[in-house]
């Protein structure tokens, strides 16, 4: 008997790193075979510079429908179409406003997704019934070589099961999607670690619908003032009314154990976090902490012994790109422990910090403390 969604998954290793030329990969057998799978309507998980994507031919409504089944994703949450060259955009959008041209020129290939008026060739299954389509050119040689060899725009959400953290390593994809996709291309860990910035380019001013790998500050250097959709900042609540990006409506990933996010600046932040962990532990909780390297150094200097807590280190507070690269791995790691309470350290919101805090706030649901 065929079980719905049961597929024989092949895992193929492709060694390449972000920044490498995709030309040399174009003849690589795993890429060519994976491209054939896409052309036949199958599903291929592949690395991008942000997180792994779960790809299908974005112009094939049946193949796109299979993505939603494999992920367990609500049908009205639209997908991003991934392209490998500037020329490919004209087939899928009705119009490319000047501000979108400037942003694409400045940041593609890269972690920026542009929401544009959709062309009729794009199935409404791909766009969740919307009249707009999200497009991005990823900066990963494996992704670019695969899309190029497939010869079609590749629809790809993050390659996690709905409700799980986005995958930043092939092992995360295997954990969530084994038996649900034909191919997983293993290109090693992704670089950026948080998803692309989604920018609505259909109005007079660009609006950030999801903060991500390209910062607001970097966008503003190119196109002047960029707005942030109010739902992004009010991420404690799941909006009940209409939203500009359907992804905002859904309960995002939350760790198995309830999480508290502590915001503020050192040293008060470190004192508060340490006190909280000690209080929880006294109450019999098994405490898991997701913290910066600076906090660990603070403990060392204060001769605080943290060995009774489970600790995962996100990286340095002064290098937000390090923290972005690690947060999803840290959240998955905490889920694998028998933890009953999670404490997460907040970081400054500047630059990549906006995307990091957006993901941490969602993971902490309603529980955010300020020092
Ligand atoms: O970095 C990324 O963006 C990764 C990699 C694989 O490219 N992809 C990714 O896809 O994060 P996904 O499906 O997990 O998130 C796409 C987000 C969702 O929040 C969705 O609601 C929003 O983009 N989106 C897609 N199409 C849209 C549209 N036409 N209008 C508004 N929002 C849209
Ligand atoms: Mg996702």
C-alpha cells in the first residue's frame, strides 16, 4: 500500500561553499540528476545561503501542491520563487517597479525576497491565491546551479516540517523530511542562518514583511526610507485581522519547553538571566539556556558555576552574523534535551539583530522580560 507522501529519499553530497562559482557545479552529476527530478515534478531539498529550501517546479501546480503536503503547510501561505538569473524574472512578474530593480541589482544574488505583481503563468497554488509573487535569487552555488539546470523558477519554502525551526544543516532536513522528498542535496551548513528579508515592492515605499539576512539599514542605503510592517514588531501576538504576508498569521516555531526571552544590556541583562536560571532551578525545573559567549565569560569572571544548567552558545553579541548562523541549530539542540524551561538572551536590534530578535520573540511566544 502506498502511504500518502511516502517517497524514497536519496541524499547526495555536493561540496561547495557560499561565494564559490556555480559554473563548476553545472555538470556535477547530483545537480543534473536533482534537476531532472524537479523537471519531472518531484521534490528536491537544497542548500541556500540562508537556510535549506524544499524545492519544486514553481510553475507546476501539482508539484507545488506536493510541497504543502510534505511540509504540512497551510495552503494559503505562499511560496518564494527562486531564480538563477536576472532575465528569469520577466516571465514571472507583471511589472518590475524601479525600486525593485534597484534592490535586485544591489542584493541579488543574496538573502532578499521581493514581493511583486504576479504574471499569469505563476499558478495561484504557488502564491496562496494572492495576486503577488515573492521572488529571490539565492547566493549559494548549489542552489544557483540546480535552478539553472532545472530551467524553471523553483518554488521553495524552508525545508522544515511546519512548526519546526528552519534547517541550517542537511541533517536537520533529513530529520524532518526523510521519506517526504525525492532528493536531499547536502551542501554542508548554510551561512546566514536566518531566512531572507521579505520586502513588499508593490506600494510607493518598500515595506519589510519579514526581517532577514539583509538589514533594514542596508536596504535604506539603496532606496531611502524603508517601512516595517507593524505585525513584525508586534510579533508577540498572532494577528487576527488581514495581514500583508500570510506567514505572519501562523504560529511560528515554538520550542517544546516554554521559553522566556530576556531583553536588555549587560551587565544588568547577565545578572537578570543568571538570577532567573537559579530561581527556576530551585523550583525543580531543568533549565536550558541559549546565550552569548560574553555571558559565559561573565560567569567565569564572577565565578558562577553554570554546570547544573544545559547551555548552548549562540556566538558573540558583537558579531550578530555569528548568532544568526546558530539560532536555529541551538533551538533544535534544546528540543533534544529533557528541558522544562528555556531562557534565551536577547540581543540589540540593530542590523541583523532585528531578524534575530524577531525569531527569538516568536520562539518565546508571550514571554518576554525587559531588564
Ligand atoms: O531564506 C528564505 O527566504 C528561505 C530560502 C529557502 O529561500 N525560504 C523561506 O521560505 O523562508 P518560507 O516559505 O519559509 O517563507 C516565505 C515567507 C512566508 O512568510 C510567506 O508568507 C511570505 O514569505 N510570502 C511569500 N509569498 C508572499 C507574497 N506574495 N506576499 C507576501 N508574503 C509572501
Ligand atoms: Mg519557513
